[in-house]
């Protein structure tokens, strides 16, 4: 991530398609997420093709973890994890405050 490199922050990039997070990892992310849990699920064309209902994920950590384990492409990205806290790196301007 360019922002982390600019700040001189050590970081690890995990390519979620090649190495998708398992349920335990997603649960830890959800537990530390500073954003609404439903924001972790992309509501894109794949979401619509699967005929999913966005309301099913509002304040529903288990449903979010379950759908992301099943359909890794729906993971909103980038997701940043620092210690026990996590956030969605959108918009990009949020990343600086989180990593500082």
C-alpha cells in the first residue's frame, strides 16, 4: 500500500483471492472493525447476481462472516488491521489517521 510506504509503516499485504481469510480471521476483523459491519460486504454486481439482501447484513456479524467465507470476492477492500482494530480503507484519506 502506497500510503503505508509513504508513512514508513511496516505492513503486510494479503492478496485475499489467493489467500482468503478464514472464518476465524474474519471474526477478528469484524470484532475490531471501526466501521459498520455491513460495510465489509461489497454490494456490487456479484452481490446483486446472488440476489442477496443488504438488510440481512446490517449489524449481523455472523452473516457477514458467513457470506465472506463463501464468496471472498464480496470482501470490501482494502481492509487495514492494526493490533486489535480494523477499518475499511475507503476513502483513502482515512488510512493516514488510522496508521499514524
